[in-house]
């Protein structure tokens, strides 16, 4: 994950990784931090019918931060 998505953490957790991905792609203060692979990951995840509810929940959680 660190090489492909440029994500590094002392104790990596999937929830923290996903919040980082949202932050990189949707926060106006993080322009330029987005990695091509994160945009692809979000696009595929958002469009996957079986994962739409999880995407919405994490998207809402990110907005509250």
C-alpha cells in the first residue's frame, strides 16, 4: 500500500487508509496529494453496486471530519 497508494502509517488500518484516500481526492486543501491509483480505486468502489452502501457510509464519515 505504501508504494502503490503512497500511504504510510505506524499502525495501518483499512479505515484510516480509506479516510486518507477520501481526503486526498475530495479535500480542497489536499490538491496535488492525490495518486492516480486512489482515483481509480474510488471510481471502481463507488461504481460497484455491491459496495455502494459502504462507500456512502465512509463518504459521510469523511464529511464529518
